[in-house]
C-alpha cells in the first residue's frame, strides 16, 4: 500500500521532504457541489 501525505494550501512542505520515486502515483481530488465543478476544471487543465 502507498503512503498518505495530507497536503493543504498552507502546508505544502511535506511534499519537499519526501524523495521522488518513479512509479505509480495517485492524485485524489475531493469536493462536492461548487468545489466539484472547480475540481473538474483543474483536472481538465492537467489533461491538456
């Protein structure tokens, strides 16, 4: 199983502490209502 690293806008530092290991990576996007629409727009930009 993978390792869960919670990241928020005010706390991005945990990402810089872990060394990058090539392989499988997942992006979990949570939200509902208007946040879901925003998330869909962000994912559209990632796919471009």
